[in-house]
C-alpha cells in the first residue's frame, strides 16, 4: 500500500474518496434495465440473468428438490458452524426487542409506541466468486425474530446454473419462504416491481457491488424501501505500537479479498509499524487464493501516518468506514470519540471476521461514507414503529386550548374545529349534569 505522511487537513477529503464508477453511468444502466423489467417481468429478468450469469437459464424459482439435494452436500462440520453462528446472531438480535412503555405526557393524555413487522422483505445474497451464505443468517434471522410473514431471497446462479449448497441450506434452516436464482440489478428490479414469478417486496436488504447499490438506491423511487446503501466492502484500521502487525495485515487482506473495488485504509502514528504491516501484507498476500482480487483492491488503498491518535480518529470519522478496528492502547476509551462507522472492533483479538460470521452482531453495514447517516442492519430494520395516543375527556380539556390556538395561527380551521366541537360536547354535558 502507498504510504502518505502527515497530510494537511485540506487533503483529507481527497484521501477519503472511494474508487467509484461514474454515477451517471450507473444510473443510466440501472434505469434502462428497470424499465424493461417493469414492462416484461420474468422475460426481462431471464434475459439479463442469461447475459450476466447462466447463459442457459430457463427458470427462476429454486424448487424443494434442489434445496434437499443441497442439504445433503453440506458437511456436518459446516452445519455445526452455521448453527453456532445462528444462535449468536439470534441471541444478539433478540436482545433488541423493546417492551411497550405508555407515557402520560399530560394528565389524561397517554402516548406509546409499538413495533409491527414489515410483511414482505427481500434479501439479496451475493454469489459469484464469494457465495455469502453468512449474509443469509444476518438478514433472515432478525427478519424471523421481527415476525416478517414472507422472506424472499434472490442470489445469482454460477456459470453452471448452480447456487452454492451452503446458501440453500442456510436459507432453508432459518425460514426463508421463497428462493430465486437471480442476481445483480435484475434481482433488485424483480423485487421492486414484482414479476409473474418473483413477488414485489416492501423492503430490500443486502450488500452487493456498485451496480447492486445503485439499483437499491433507485428502487426507492418506485415505492420500495431499502436497508441502506451497502456496496463494496471496506475496513479502516488504527494501529499503534501495541498492535500485532501480522494481525493487522490479515485484517486488511480479509476485506481486500472481497472484490477489486473494495478499499482498506491503515492509520498509524508509528512509521515503523506501517513498514512492518506492509511487509506482512506482501508475505500473506502470496498465500491467498484470491490474491489477484486483493492486489487490485490494495491499489485503491493507502496507509496514512499521523502525529496523534486523535488525528487518526478525526480522519476515521471523516471517512466513516464500514468496519473500524482499533488495534491501539486504551481502545475502549478511544472508541468514545468514534462518531461515524458501521461496526467497531476493539483490541488485537477482535478481528473483523468475527463480526462477519459468528460474534452475533450484523455484518450488513453502510459503506461509501454512508455510516455518517445510516446504521447497520438490526432488528429495528425489519419493523415499523407505530405511535399510539389515547385522550380522555380530561386529556382533551388539558391540551385542547393549545391545539386550537396553534391550529388557528396556522390557518387550519378544520383542525381547530375538530377540538372545539369536542370541548363543546364536554361543556354541554357538564352543564346538563349541573342542572340535574
């Protein structure tokens, strides 16, 4: 990785840029494919799937027999690993359930909030060179806890028309209701508009490349929500003299191998540490099966030397990484100053891979700087928060005049009248009671 020493603050924004395809190009490609999918449904989806994934594909739905066959292909050892990860993810996300708290804001005025599940969700699982069956756990487990009635899964077939058995096994294990062999923009478009085979969903979840991220962003214009913009993976590591250079290099490569458009950033206050980590990168890189992908990602990456840890944290908050590793002294104390990131890993043994697979936290996180405004997927991502209020006669009397005055000032007299007639009703009843 290229090393940059003590850049002035006016250069930080440039250093925080990601390698991106021109947005206009992405939008144009997605828009044209969406238009065709909306008009032609399955026919268009199959056409694009044949073009980009499996040239001989004739159907989209994955049948029960294929799922049963996949289950037999997954080793018992892997099944045990998936189950351990599932339990940890379930435990962490179940802890996010909220109890209903009724609050009396004024005597006679009670307000509260309740969660309701999103009825139909779609989850996108990248396939290709890295079949992310772990993402099935990360999305379907909280969806089931939330109570979503239908969980639709789309994942691309390989060039032989196959879906990785681990994806199918995991989907069946955690209660995915429908599985389709379709990926990329065409999968997002199908779940956005609905086709003869693939149902329209209320919200789409899952990471993907820049094309998938652009498709997810466009889908919002057609009335379908998304979890967040989640594109090419990234990690930022702050390391000082207490770090293990071999660990840091391994963590950098773990993200670099995701894809050629991934990015990894190393920040340190120690020049020697950066040199040691770079040397270790060269050693470990040569042993990776996906080294060519990682090499390309490293070309988009950099190490930056700063004077203080405070500067490192300040730059990290500007960059807003998907994953942040603090391989430094007093990492938990320093983490209090972290404002923008998807997920934080503290200390030498908290590798990012733990969050990707089995610690229990969710690995579907905002990328490309969106951590400044978005959170990672959680149980809340699969529910709507509905507010309730209940006013008694005492309650409407206590706040009625306030509502009337505010509504009249805004010249919304029907709003005012909705209160006035209730107050008059109460006054008339009270007068009648006094007469009796």
